[in-house]
């Protein structure tokens, strides 16, 4: 029997507010500790910590048994894409601000929607969603600074922004792999473990190549950043998200999740004193508006039908 999922309520809003604030702090924490521990090593260690915790949880639950044989190929692919996402984040944060990374990373729903549109007939994009995609990419162009004075565009920041967009693409591709394979039916903890374990191996290998370990300093800020990312973000919040998905409508949760880039930009400005250009502010607003149209189209359509007194479409 399919579980009946609830609509939004005060509990969901409060918990999503907490989750989005935590997610929005990720890039700021990495950037804040970058002087002590290189971002590439940070994301590798966060994956290792979280993989260990999720692995112990799976051993305790035993709900994953019987799923390995039919999911391991898709799981490895999802893990490679997950590693690519954080590889691009780590490289990008060396060149751009945490505020920029927070916005470009969360273009992921646009890329997952496009991929699912091509692969799954049930995921065909509607007119409102296509409008959202156009709006999002217009925002990306604006946020890159295109249309202004090219002489004033910082090439290093632009490189970091492009890497942030690549991270969003990798995240979107991960979603497509999960939705288009048996992983969509597997226990969420197993799917998360695949991603974390493969990412841990690949990112540690990358860190050994690109990180100067002579500059490594285990400061309280660095340790706090890794624990925040590994224990709080990659373990607690991801499993909380899966728990909520079993109880609430995904479309309602998607609406609330758009607060994450707003928290990311706010923390970047307040904690790291990052500057914001007018181009970026306008572009970010367009990006978030486009993502909201793509991810919340079904919810928006139901609201419009309700207001107009029309029968709701499936």
C-alpha cells in the first residue's frame, strides 16, 4: 500500500528552515577553513566520516540486504557523479565566493529535469517548466556578468562560477541516475552510502595529488568544518530529508528547499564579508525563480486550479 503523504505544515516549515540553513552554510564553512585545510581534502574527509556513519547505520538496520546485486552498477555511477560534484565545488571555491557557489550549485534541479525529460516519459517537462529553464539560464548569463563591461569581469571569479555550474550539472546527473535505476526503489541509506563511499575514495585520491600537505593545520575552525559537513550535513540532514520524503509531498518540500541558496548568500556576506554585484543579485533572483518554476510546477498548477475553481489536472 502506498503511504499517504501530507501537505506542508508548521513542523515541515520549521524543519526545512533548519535544513536549508545548514545546507546553506556548507560552502561558507569550506571557504572559512580553506586556509588551514584545502577544500579538496575537506570534501574527501567529510565523505569518509559520513560514509562510516551511514555504513554503521546500514549494518544495524540490515534493510539493504538483497539490493546489492541489482544496484551496485548504478550505485558506483552515482558515486562517481557525486564525487565530481564535490571535486568541482572544491576547485571552484579556490576562485569564486561561497555566495556564488551556493547559487550556481543549486541549478542542479534544472539539469536533472532536462535529463529526466529525455529519459522518462513520465517526467516530460510542461510549458511552465520550460519557462523556468529559460529564466534560469538567463539568470546564469546575468550572474556571470555577461552584458556588462567585459573589462570589469574577473576571469578568476568567472572560472570559479563555471566550476560551480559544473557541480550543479554533476548533482543533476546524479539525480537522473538514481531516478532512472533500481536505486529509486532501494533503501535511501544504501543509495547515500554508494555516493559517499565512492566519493571518499576518488576525492582522497584527488587530494593526494593536488593538496600541499605541508600547509595542513588542524585548527578548531578546520575540524569544525569537517565535522559540520560529515556528521551534520552528509549524515544527519540527508537522512532527515529522506525521512521527510516518506511523510510529506515532495513538491511541497521542493518549494521550501529554495531557501538554501538564500542562506548561502546571506552567510557568505555576513561571515566572509563577500561583496555582491548588482548583476549577480539580479541573476541569482532569476535563477531561483526559474528553479522554483521547474521544481514546483505541479504544486503551482494545483494552487492556480484551486484559486480559479478549476478541476485539477493529473
